[in-house]
C-alpha cells in the first residue's frame, strides 16, 4: 500500500512572500498596487505576517514603515499591533522620520501616546514628531505644503485623520492653507474632518476658508462648515471680507499628441500686480494627471514660468474659458484616480466663482465634403510637417519592434497592416476625437479655415471607413511617422522620411 506524498509548497510560498515585500520597497507604487499587494498578503494568511513584522523591526525609513503598516491593515489588528508597540518602545536606532511614521500609525489605531512610557520614546517637548513634520512643511511655504500633501494623499485614511487633527492643534495659522486644500478631495470623510478641524483654529484665515467653501463647496457638507464657522464666531474670530473676484489673465493649451496627452496653463489676477498660475498635464481618458502652480507671482515671474514650460511644450494662447472647458473635461475623466495632484487641490481657490463641475468637452463641426485618396495623401504630408502635429506619433516597445522589421527590409504593406491592426484600430475612435481636438485648437488659434476643414474631413472620414485601416491616408501616415521616429531612436540617426519614400 502506497502512502500519498504531500508536496511541500512552503519554500515557494516563502519566496512569493519575500517577492511581495520586495515590491513594497519599490518607489512610486500607486494605491491600487498597494491594495493588490495587501490582498495577496491577506490571502497568504498568518504565515505572511511574520516576515512583514520582521521587516518592521529592521526598517529605518519612515516611508517604508508607513507602507508596511498599510499592508498590516489587511490583517486583524490584534495580531500585529502589540508587535508594533514593542518596536516603538524597544528600537533605539530610529531617526526622526521613522519615529514620526510610527507615531502617526499608533495614534491612528487609538494608542494613547501620552503615557509616560511613550514620552520617553517620542519626547514631550516641542510637540509630537508629527507636529514637527507638519511645522517643518509649513515653514517651507507653498513648496513644503505641496510636498507634504503629496505624501499625505497616499497615506491610509486612519493616518490622514490623525494628520488633520494635528494640523488643527498645532497652533500655526498657516495650517488653514493646508486644510483648505483637503476640502476639494473626493473622499467626503476627509472633507468633513478638515471642515471640523478648521472650526478648532482660532484664526481669521480659517474663517475665510470656511466662508469660501460655503459658496464653492458641496451643499451636502455645508452643515459641518456652518457649525465650524459658528464656533469661530462664538470665539470672537471675525471673518475677513471676501476677496474680490478678479479676472483671469491668460490661458494656454497644447494640441493633443499621438497618445492623447496635452498640457494646459491658466493664470488669474489675485491682487495688485500678483497672479496665481496653474500648469496642468491631462489625458483624454485618464484625466488630470499632474499639476504645478504658484500662488502669488509677478507678471514677470509668470512670463518666466511660461517660457520654461513653453520650452518643453508647444503652448498656444487661448481664452481662459477654453482652458476651463478642457479642465472640466479632464475632471470628468479622472474618476478612476484615487486623488488629484496636490498642486491642483492647493490652487483650487483660484477658480472661485467658476463652475468646475466635471463635463466632457466635444467640439462640434459641420459635415465636410468627402476627400479623395489623393487629397488625403496631400493633406497628410502637410499635417505631419505642421507644428500642431509634431507630437503625433505612438511610442513603445511594439512600435520599435515594427520599425526594426521595416528597416530590415520586411514587406512594407504587410508590416503596416499588422501595425495598424494591433496599435491603431483598437483606438480608432480616440484618434478621430484627437483630430477634432486638434482642429478645434487650430480654429481657436486663427489657422487657415481651409486647413482646419481638411483636418475635420480626415476625422469624419474615419467614421465609416470600410477598407483595411493601413490603406487610410492619415492612419497610414500616422503609422509611418511613429515607426520613423522609433527607428531614429534605435540608432540616433535620421533614417529619412518613410512617408516621403512612399511618395518617391
């Protein structure tokens, strides 16, 4: 009689757990990625808990301690909280950021850090480590606030609540600026906590922020804002008069590139000779991805910023109202993002009096006469030499692979057919929308009416094109342009225009 042999899978499981810990150490992990890792740890069960806690006993980085604690939250608290307390009490090698991270975590889970045993670790003078971190950020001005917000937005909700309480209790009036940025977050619990915290600050700036929110914020949160404002009035904190709504100074936008990205810039007067400015990077389907701004620039400083951004982007002057339309479109497509860029939250007040309700933007054009193939070819050669289409190419490993095949003498039409089937056909509707967005910007910038009409005609020709897509003049040109640029990147040389070679 044979005994069934059990397969020992423990070694592979340990390797998998160590690999997950290695992933946690990577920089730039998104919240979605952290949650995915946390669920895998949770699925592995208690055997995954020990190596995770062991890493906490050895780790000095405050950022990594926070990440490990985020993963621990996927386990029952009683299975690891005592260990975390022991780490805080017994480790003597932790720096300020490591101690601050541990304090934030422990406070978030309700541990009373006022007990004498913890005072010996964290110290009783000069405020808590967290207070010192927030004070340090506030002392660095807007740059410090943005850096702090970037870190804060990626923290677990429990830690965020502790940070908000610390900001209110820290006694620095500049904390109202940081709390104001949190009022525009999508998480209602964060907004309500920030509104309540503002009611605990004895400062006119807090009253001004609450008053502005009652005109610009979400009505469902008004009761908490009104209660905080009443509390400040009871304490004798007077509301400063509302700032006048000054006009916008200028707006700028780039055409969309071949992957659907574009940049926006907008400036508004905020006082005598002072401008608030915001530079944004957006995507046609992913929404608002990045932002950089300044709250009080002179006109000369703004022009210098504009020149700097213009050196990397082909920014075109448009009306501020159009930039706002494009921003609302980006906000409409930002639903899958956990949070928006910190600088956008911080500069949100520059849009006071402006409706920023998310809304898709779709430019409208009348039907254009159908183009012949020869007309399409001629227009395409013109477009890919036009500055408005300088960014119209696709990037990626697959593009380089196709470019390599073409340079090695592969069948021209067969390669184009496969390229279009794989990389262009699945995105045909987006390409059509990009063409219309480019035509819209060209129209707003005063380009020739005939050229704008030709771009619109190309876009409209994609709606019912029944032949293989590599035979469409624009799609063919788009593919060739992408492979030409990819080919140049392979060896740093100009291999000559593939579209020109086709015509030759």
